[in-house]
C-alpha cells in the first residue's frame, strides 16, 4: 500500500493541543499508510478566547470584532503561519496541508498512485484540493474549484504558497481584512477564511479523494455525513464505471454522469 503514495510531499497538519484524540486518530492513519514526513502544528496559539493576546500581530484588529470573525481569523492565521514556516525552513516544491479530521481509508480504493496523479494534473495548477464537502453536489472528477465546495486537504506548490504570504503578511503583520471580488463573494470587506477565500486566490482544481470524518465534529452537520456516504459509495461501487482519463479531466460529454447530488 505504501507504494501507492511513493513521492507524496510533506504533510503538515493543524491540531488543537486539547484534541489529543484527534491527534492520535491522525497519527494512526499516517502510520497505517507509512507516511513519515508529517509535522503537527498547534492550533492553540490563536484561540478566540485569547484574542487580546495575539491581535497585535494583525492589521486592523478592531475590525475583527465578532466571535465568528475571530474564529475565521484564528484558523486562517494558523494556516498562514504553517505555510510561512515551510517556505522559510525548506526548499521543497510541494506541500500538503491537513486538518485533523480527515479519513484516509479511501486511499485503499484509489486505482492509481501518487506519481500518476502528479503526471496527469493540469500543468497550470497552484492548488489541488484533495477533498471537500458540499451542500449541493460533488463532481467525481478533476474540476476547477467550485464555489459550492468547502475547504479540505490541499496540495500547494511553492509559487502559490509565496503568493499567499505576500498577500497576507504585510509589513511584519498579517492582513486578514480583504475586499471580496468575484462570485461567490460580494463587494464588501471581510475576514479572510479558508472556505471562501484562500483556494480562490490561485489556479485551484478539486478532486474528491479524501473525505472528512463527520463523527469527529463537535457540532455534527448532516451534509457532512451525506457527503461521506457518497464518497464511499462512489469509490467502492461506481469507480469502475469510468476510466482514469475521465476521472482526471473535465468538459467531457459525460461530466453530468459523474456528478453526485447532496440531498440534505
């Protein structure tokens, strides 16, 4: 099984210090798949309840005044610091970013290996979203980032990583207040979030390879369970109805046959 992931880049994942069960859950999965180049980063450095202790590293901290905005800022800031660390301490070309609630069991059903994936993804990629949830639909093929899909495990290249830092680390502080532009954004200013902002800042493709484990949610979401079931059904029962060429391309006549709808 480890040969399937030969050549996979470093994996950096975010985990709260208090979430020991989640850390152990992820470590068991990494061990199972012989993934050794993995680093855990604490998600407890920028807790919402301690906002006054870290707000000074942000531009315009007074504008991040509501709890849900501070939660967005906390997660985004932690992610940007991981990327900044990677840029400053390595010369690696690619990085995978994880959170601590992903289910890697579907790797067993991949009918290709990592080296094949890297050969067939579009040459212009900045970011490959390796999994996502949606309240609408899931295209089971490589597809440009869809506005209905949420953040998930992502593969980024060094060029894109540097762009993210250039945009959000300005004069030794983080700039997380930005003006939203194209759909699905409005024209107002808002706090940069992972779900609705970061993946759209480059040429991002999504491909449904890894699903979330909804049983780890503190506040369970119905569509997360539905999405997980759809992932497992497709990979176990529908995968072989289509070719690898169809899976790694879009704009085909049968695209619609490869879309599964999320009926919440």
